[in-house]
C-alpha cells in the first residue's frame, strides 16, 4: 500500500441515521455488497454482505492482503491485485460466490494494480510498474489466454488509472499528474488530451459521451480541486465547480446520467467532505449530508438509481473505523450496512 501513494488519492467516506422499514423497502435488483475490510492479521481482504439478511462472507484470504479490485461487467467475477511478501502485487480472480480463485497474472518483481474490465469481459487494462524507480504504464491482459503486453509500444507513454468507455472503443488514463487525462481510441488510435492536473482516474458517463475529471488547480500558494466535464465529441471542457473555492471529488454518474454524486469541502479546512448531487451541467447542487465531523465519499449508485452506497468515517472519534452506509436519494433515509468496511460495490 506504499508503492503508488504518490500517484493515487485515497478517499475515506459517509454519515448517520437509522431507518425503519428499509429492509422491506429495498428494491434495487441487487442483494449483495462487495467491500474491503481487515482480517484478523490486519490485512485488507474482500468481503460480501447480504443486504437483507446482513450475513457477511470473506471471499479472499491473501497472505499479504488485497490492494484493489474490479467487478466484471456481468457481476460474476472479481479481478483484484494481491500483495506479495516483496511489496509487489499480482493479479488474481475469484467468482462472486467465493469459488474459482486463481491467479490471472504473476507479475514477478513488478507491481500490477488497478484492474479495469473491458465491457465485453474479455480483457483487463491494468497499471504496471516494473520497479520502484520506473514510471507506471498501462498494460492489457487477455482473461482467457493470459496474454499480456503494454497497451502502447512507445515506452515513453506512461500513465495509470485506465478506464474503459461503456462501448469499449475508448480508454482513458491519467497521462502524467501535471498534464491531465488522455483518451485513446483502441480501434483507430486517435488520442485526445483533457488538460489539467489529474491525480485520480476519470469517470465515464453512462452514455460514453463524456468524462468527469478531478482537476487540481493551483492558485498562488494554495489550491482547489474542481470537477471538470469533458465532452468527447466537441471536446468542450466545463468546470462544474464554477468559481467556488472548494475541494470536490469522488464523482459518480447516476445510471441514467441525470445526476452526479460527489463530495465537497472548503480547501485547507480540517473537516469531513459532505456528499452532494448536481446535474451534469453543474446546476441544482444540493447536499445529502451535513456533518463536518464525518468524512463522506466514494458513492456508488444502485442500478435503479434509487440508492447510494458510500463510506462513512467519523473524524473526531478515537480509534474510528470506516463503515459502509446506504442512502435513499429521494427520502434521505440512511442505514448502516456493515462496520467496519470501505470501498463498496454492488453485486447481483
């Protein structure tokens, strides 16, 4: 968990409440939540919790823990980076019911992290760094054959945080923190640059016609973090944060593309980020939480767009741990799903 700290921003996340009748009101078409929690040796592992029953199941038991993961488009498989004794990581896969664990790729002395499935589930893009002094590069892996190679033959093309577009025609990645996000067409080789200073992966719209980028903007000796929406067709760039002095992050499109969930706080202020919603043009901003003693983030929409999963981390509590909560966006009803837990995702 040390190797990519300079390249990745890790957020902790969300807030309070209780709710009678939430169990019977749930109608998301999804009954299980995948998440990360520490095992008895304090190593991060993958767990699943059933929303209705509350039963938890540990999916992985990696000797040195799990770095990150990605759920396949059909929800049946989970690719993840498992840490090794030497501090590197290999790519593994397990079925969502805990069966079929096997190694996808032995990276030997390299770091292989940040897997992202192609929409057809045939390939995985991932970040690879061959040694601690190397800059990261984007590679791809054939899930069936195990064939792997750099996405770009030019070894000067560095990057991390690859994300496939919904139609599989484009791949976005953070080119360099000081040059922005690059978008590459895998069919014809066209390439576009979204300028700025990005330190986390871009987020594709459900229609695949645009991306959200968290842009670090320096203003004298201080900085703000604004959310930018880049339209792929006309290459127009819109600052959704406007002229505000804010730190915005963790954007997530609703399934229909009508809303963007995100978190926000004033810059240089020791307080938790609050969870909010906005339209794709930056209008109708309103907040779903209001507790400065709690950090909220990493929202994940249910497939029907009614609910948001998120992390909740109380900043002022001694020995605080992150927990996973569920929020109904129309009513504001909140429910704790599991404690401790972080980085949640929906499973069928």
